[in-house]
C-alpha cells in the first residue's frame, strides 16, 4: 500500500497517518512550525488506530463508530428519545388485564392515541431504542479500543530526550540558565521529584519524570463497566432472565407461579392496624396499617409437574414471613408483599348428621366446598352427593343454578338413605351458611325429611375458612448482579480518572540552558506548584504563576 | 499487525451483529407475543384434561379449524350456547371441525352433572386454577375463539351468540 502523506519525522521515526506529535521525539508534525502556542497533547499526539488513507466498507463502518462526535450524537439522541417515554405511563406499569390500545386513547384522547400508535407506550422496548443502545455499546467498544491501544503503546515506550519545540510548547514551561555540571543538576532535581512520587528516567542531561500513569486507564475501565452494564440490560430479553408478575393466594392455598416450577403456599396472612392511642390526633379513627405479613412457604415441583392428570409432587425449599421490604428470596426469585383482600372464603365444613327422632349424632364428615367426595357413610346412613352449587339461586326457568364459581352461598343436594327413609333414598338440601338456610328456607325445601334428620355444623371449630387472601409480586432479575458488577467497574474507573492526574515533566540542558516542560491531564494549578516546589528545593525560587505558558484550562 | 487488526475488527463487528441482532430481534418478536390476543395472533398453548380423563393439547389439532369456547355453569349465556354448539358439532364434524369447550375451573360434580344433562359429545376440558383463562386474557364469559387451520385466530367473540351467528362463523372458518 502506498502512503501518500509524508509522515516521517526529522528524527528518523516513521509515524502513521493522523499522528500529531512525532511518536519518538515529540516534534509537532503539522505544518505550523512558526506557531508557539501550547500543543494539543490529546492521546499524546498519536494517531487513532485504524485510520487509513483508503478505507474499505468495513473500515468505514469502523470509523463511523470510532468517532467521538458520533458517540455524542448517539448519546444525546438516546437521552432525547428516552424523555418521550416519560410523557405518559408505560405499558409495563399496569397490572392485570390491561388493553393499551383502548387505555391511552380513553385516558389521554388523541395525543394518547398517537402515543400508543407510535409505540411510545413501550419506548424502552422498541426496536429503535434498543438499536440506539446497541449502537452506543458498539461505539463505546470501538472508540475505546482505537484510542487505548495507541495510547498504551505511546506511554510504554516514551523517549526521554524530547524535541525542544515539544518542551517549549507545553502549557507549563520553565527556562533557566544553569551554572555548573548539567548532569549533576539533573540528578539533584530528579531526586527532588522522586520525593514527590515521580518515577525518574534520566539520560545524561535529559530527564523524564512521570507519576500516576494509571489514572489514564480510568476512562477505559469506566467504559468496560458501561459495556457490562449495557450487556446486562440487553440480557434481560433472554427467556427466564426477567419476570415480574402477581399472584393471589387465599389463606391455606398453594398456588403455582406461572411459567416456573415453583409453588407458593400462604399459611396465614395477617394485617394489623394501629390502635387509636398510637396514632397522632389528626389520624385518629382512620385505619392505618401497621403490619402486612404473609407466612409463605416456597415449594419446588420435583415430579409430575406438567401432568394435569396427577397432583404435582412438591418439595419445600424455603419458608419466610414476608413483610413489606422483606421479600422471600430464593435463587434470584423474590416474592414481595403487594396487596391483600380480607374477604373471608369458606373452604370446608365438618357437619354431623342428627337423627331427629332419637337424637343420635353421626359424623362429623369432611365436606369441602370444591371437589368433595361423592359418597359419605355415617353410621346407618349413606349420603350421595347429587349436586352442588357455589352461589345458589333459582334460575329464570325455576331450576336451581349457581351465580358464580366462588363459595358465596354454597348449597349441596344429597341423596340420603338410612333408617326410616325411603330405601331408594330421599333428597336433602344442605346450606352450610346460616344466612342461606334462612334465605332459601332449607326446612321448607326439604319438607318431609327435615323432620327425620338434620345435617348441621356443631361449633365454629368445624368450619374451615380463609380469612384473607394475600397478593404477592413475583420478581426475578438474573441480570441484576451483572448490572452491579458493571456499575462497580464504572465507579472504579471514574475514581481512577478523577482523583489522580497523570503528570509528566520533561527537561533537557543544552549548553547550560535548562528547558523544562510539564504536562498533566488536569489540575494545572497543582502541576505548576509541584514544579515550582521542586525547583525551590534546589535553590531556584520561581512564582508558580510564571510557569504558565497559556492555553485553555491552564 | 495489520492482519490481526483486521481480524479484531471483524470479530467485534460480528459480535455486535449477533448481540445487537438478538436484542433488536427479540423486541420485534415480543411485540407479537405481548398484549391481549387479537385477530391474527397465535393463541397460547394449553394442556388440559377432558372429562374422560384424557389429556388434550391445542397443538393436537394443528391444521384443523378449531373453536375454543370458555364456559361455566354459572353463566346463563354459556349454558344456552352449549346445546347449540352440540348441534353445530353434529352438523360440521365430518368436515373436520373441532370444538373444545373449556370449563372455567369449576368442580367435577358440577361439570359432570351439566354435561350429562345436555348430552354433549364434543370434548369438555377442565381448566385448573383459572390458569388457561388467564393466559387467554379473558374478561367476561362466554368468550369464543375461532382458530384457523394455520393456527392463528380468525375471530374472538366476547359474549353469547345465537345459533345462526355460530353457524355463520363456523362456515367461514371451514372455508379458510
């Protein structure tokens, strides 16, 4: 390949395209030799990697992402579009059956409709937003790589004796005439700098002192952290990496967490309110919750998990009392207390059968509201369950029916056989709840048989009901640890780059004439006073301000 | 050095293409899966037990016209529809119509009594703990899904239908 541009320095070093300062002696290569303004010291004047005189397609793509200007545009554009997502609530902030195509228009009118149509109701999951993140990530990798490698190379093989122009065009410069032996003076001055933590490289009467070079790697470590952070966020779209759902569990029930192998049992939900005397005056008489607690047990299914014909075999893996901000945690799965419902639900009763003529009692027997056994044997009596209703009512056609599938007003119809009854069996209607017994006049419905037997519950200990239901928020975020690792890297990088400065001092003595130049990547004030301080120690008093050679941020 | 630089460039760009492609691709596909079901989308798979105790899956009927009806004995329009579906089933089953009636998580005795009363011959499936109805995003009952042989939804009918309405839709479904 032909190198069109002449990039050879007078010291004999062949530099690559785009080099600002000779990689070897530091002489400025641009055609502004007459200028004596401070030099552009960015990346030590080395060329960005991959700068070519005749780029092909891959190089062009590469160079696009290698540009910091493009990176800044990308970041600004991402910020602006991210703002759009904050105008109306995002779709994922809604729980349960929620239809965004209707909601936005109904709530916000035409702007809402457009908001939904443009996909802004899920801004952060749109292909173009993710695309922007991917591009920022690419730009981070390529920009860093193209700069850190040449910088590393330049800093690890620095020449000690720099070109005079290089030294005189630093932002901190000092010139002086030295009497006596030049090498001795250099050594003495070097010793002073060493005490300030500099590493000294001497070559006769030329010297390079350097400290805190590691702070130059801070931005790149920060970038590695950001890349990890971005990758972790993108990884959330991997199936099973993220979950955010809600489950309702009545007391005593065990419910499967959808799309997982886990089951949760709510052993007991408790809500406690503050007593009036515990509340300040203006809140007295209001219900202020003191505690929501779910005694939860987490199970893992070990066999016949997806087989609908069999009961899943569960193994307890964790037990925890969930209160607000103290979720049950197991292998990345978190169950948070979210809400509750204190509507009681009847689960089962344990009634007895009484022979009204003799007063003899049989039972109790187990009668769950749902999926009860169809056949019960009680002493000389047999009960066959003929029909059951969750919320009993008489339909329009005069036939018994149920209004819902929740045990609001349960009713059971048994065919009873036994002493004094028709051998073919007689129907008996049973309402477990006293209010329904009265409302539907159980005895009148049962007429004849009501005088012979009665099915009833003896005492509250024979009633099994759930006092409340707990609502839990199920969360899983496997990407979170990586987000943290990324954040830690990013922070370490920021600290390295912010609290330390990479400082270098070059000097050479030519025929008793001292030329000293110093460079730092920030805090020039400190740089100057450090140079002045070291000079003071060897008997040269100079006002730090006079070392200022001009230039921005100096 | 020029050669290894080229390799690094290509490796990085390929990695960007794969990771970025996956991330962007998954947002495009997620858009189809998410949100409530609508015409043209693919109904969620289910695996449920029928009243005879056999396990049935929606995917068992791939390539056939399927009517999935959610019903409960507590819902009068559902109850009215069930014998109508029975007649429609008798009329169209030879042409390959499949009717799957999913009961809304009621108990065994209730379902059995109901089916015996109306003498229903199409498969009656039993949802458990309202899982399937939740996956289908049901809001009211009855809701009927007409699923084309290619596995996508032709129509979602919320609420009861007259027998003529059912007939007309099934005819359209079978022509697809």
